[in-house]
C-alpha cells in the first residue's frame, strides 16, 4: 500500500493483488509495558484526522437529492442528523462520541493492566472491488462507510466468539473492541482491535508450556481468519455479484451431478469393456478392498496403484471426449469462469498452485475412479474372464431390441431441487454445435459382473443424493433463520 496524500483516492484497475486482505497480529501486555506503550494510545492512531473522513459517508444505493432532503419531513443532512463526533465505531455504535472514547480508553487500560493481549486485524480493500459492489464512487469519493462498519461488526463477533479455544470474553462485558476506516492509502483500510478486559484465568486460554507459558493465547488460527475474510466479503458483495457467483456454482454442481449419475451407464458398455478389464488386471491383488487413488494424482507414476490409476485416467479421458463431452465441457468452462473470479478476488496465484477448476476436476476424477475400484473389488477374477463372450451375446440382443424401437434408459431419482436445475442454457453457452449423446444409444452390458457393478454404483449414488438432499434442507433452514434474525436486527436498529 502506498500513501496517496489524499482522502479516498483509491487505486483502480488492479489485477495482481487480492480484493480483500486480512493480516492479523497481536501484542502482549508485557511487550507493550516494556516499550512504554499504552493500549489506549491506539485510539489516537485510529482517530487521526489525516487518515479519516466522516463527511464522505453515503450509501451508493440510497442517494437523495439535496432538494429532496429539505422537502422530506424529518429528513436532515448529516451535519444536523449525527451528533457523534468521531469516526471510531464499536459493537453498539457506528460513530463514538466523547463519552464513548473516554470509556474506551479506560477499558483498554484495564485490559493491559490485567495482562491481556491486544489483537489487531486490518481489512485492506481494493478500490475497484468497492466500486463493483456499490461501496465507493471514485468521482465523488463518497464511501458507504455504514455498510462497511456493519460488516466489520459481524466479523468482530465471529473472531471474538470463535477465534480461540473458548470465547475471548467470559461474558459480553468482558471484551473491549473498536474499529475505524482509514482512507489515506491506495487501498481502503479497516482496522479492528480487541482485547479481554478481566484477567485471564481459564486454562484453555493460557499457554501451558514453552517460552510463553502462563501468558494468554494470542494466535488466531489461519482457517478462522480466512473464514472471517469470506464472511466479510460475502456481506459486502452486491446482490448482483452474489447471484453471479451462485449461478456459476449451481451450474458446476449440475454438470458434476449429471456426470456422476450417468457415468455408470456410459462406462458399462461394450466400447469400454476392454479398458475396464485392463484396469482390473492392473489393480494390485494384495491390496484388494483397499483400492483407492488416495492423495496421489491419477497421473502419478509411482506406487502400486499407479498403473491402474493411469489406465483409469485414460478411460475417463475417453469418456469425457465421447459420451459425456457436453457435460464435461460445460463443467470445465464454468469452473474456469470461477477461476477468473478467484484471481480477481485473491490475486495472482503463486507458481505451482493449482487453480480452483483443476482441484475440482481432480476431485471429480478421483470420485469416479474410487467408485469403480470399490465395485471392482467385489467381484472375482473369473467373473471377468468371460466378458468377451458376454459382449458378443449382448450385441445381438441390443440389435434386436433397437429394431423393435425399444430404448432402455436407466434414470436415477433426484431431489425436487435437483430436478429444477436446468443445464441446457449453460450447455448452449459452452458450445451450441455439441449434440448430446443419449444413454439409450449405448450398448449396456446387463450380465454377470458388469450388472453387479452397475447395481452397486447406483446404490452409492442414491445414498449420496439422499445425504446431499438432507444437507441442503438443513442449510435452507439455517439461511431462513439467519434471514429472519437479520430482518429483526434491522427493525431494532431502525427503532
């Protein structure tokens, strides 16, 4: 970040840095005491008039013309409507007054006196992300500071209640926290400080060994910081951006579901019989019952499973190039679109880091491979030996069936939500010239071992579908409850 010498002159058009960064640090009371520092001095740093401006606070969505302000009964401009005098905010207020600042200083001094750490996190937000989400107007340099502050209030709750082995405070009055928006660099910076007030005596919250034995735990786990960052971004994203993300993820999920559900019908036909037999023969018999891809890539050249994994990967390449080409291309296209969102969101990836789409494709391939291995483990060698004979017999049966105009299609039941998922528009966007292959055009083997594989595979898919349905139902209930809580809190704030 660079000083701009101006207020709210944020850089635009950046592509290499993350949209929202959240570095975290803490200082122990002993370190601060040794250096002659006081926690309450942070209030002066936060309140620096060269870094803050409370006059450019305006919602980008609710701008009211100046003439309308005077014509609307009960509506006042900011100078007359707001009596608070400081840009600092906390859990109960978006702007502190002199009394609030005085109480804040006393609480910070109490926390330091009782040997507690002071924690700081700083959201560094790119200007173009603020613009895209209707939080900043680069022409007027107005910022929707209230929306930003509300988002940080929610993040503060998460960090204070979930950032440690136990909630930081032993009750709601045992924690002091405050935040501020600084506008003097090329990124908008939102600082957040918090500390426990009373002396920490809980063993779960105190270091039990090492150099800092007896001192309060200071490090917040990285996964919690990442969770807080995601929560912050999601709260601030415009409804349009949220919908865009959700539609892409919904489309990816739809393609993945279709691939998994139809893989068995498309694999278990005469065209792939030879390849599956080769895979079975390559599987290490001394590992029967434990055939898994594991942490290795399907293309890895080492390990007992490597040959079978490589043959399976080739089989999947063939499947995705023929029978499931439109579904696979749709899956990849949308996943790559989400890559672009992630790069905008998180910045340029470091060398060797897999893209989101690459991870998702690897997960899909491993899932299909492990499904196949699981079912191959439940048949005997001899049951595959007559596979060629089974095929020749079935070929004639399939031809007779086709002549009679009978098509054998096998469908797997989906939840009502999944049935509503329509992937056709997404397919058209990927490649309008692709014609989808019908499962009925294949020649499925319905004898012996392949029939058993098919039956077992379907049982697994039904079990997974039911589990996903239960999860989605639970999530929907949680979201409804959260929406109701948000609505009620908004009503209370309005009152």
